[in-house]
């Protein structure tokens, strides 16, 4: 998805009006630098906190737990069939340790 200046500029203007960002100019090419204010940092923290639950609901079903050490794996992992069961490990070293302990 590509975002156009027509979408960014009004958003930045709104953040500036609400005193969430400060804008400063650079000497070359009318370049602008945007920085969060103290209120802006609070706004971002609150927004992240508010959406953390939604993000967690989307990510949690995809998390797999290593059969040996119990660490959580979001993507990938090392899979091995041991005694007829397909197990997922975070790495081949955990798989080897698991086999030695059994």
C-alpha cells in the first residue's frame, strides 16, 4: 500500500494543531523535520496501549511453544519427528537436547 502526500500532509497538520509534533526546517531543499512533543509521546503510548490487545489477538494464534525450552516462536522454528510425533523446537540444539533427555 502506497501512501500519498495528500494523505500524509493533512495528518501531519492535525498532529501539529494538537501539539503532538514540532516541525523545524533544514537549510537545504525546504526539508522539514518532525519531532514528537511530550504530549505526542503520551498520545503514541496511549495509542499503542489501546491497540496492543488487538495486535495480541492477531499474533497469539500464530505463536508456537518450543517442545524443549518453552520459548515462544512466532515464525519458523525447527521441526522434527520424534517417536512418531512432529514436534516444533526453537532451534536444532533444543531438538538435540530434547532427544538426549528422553
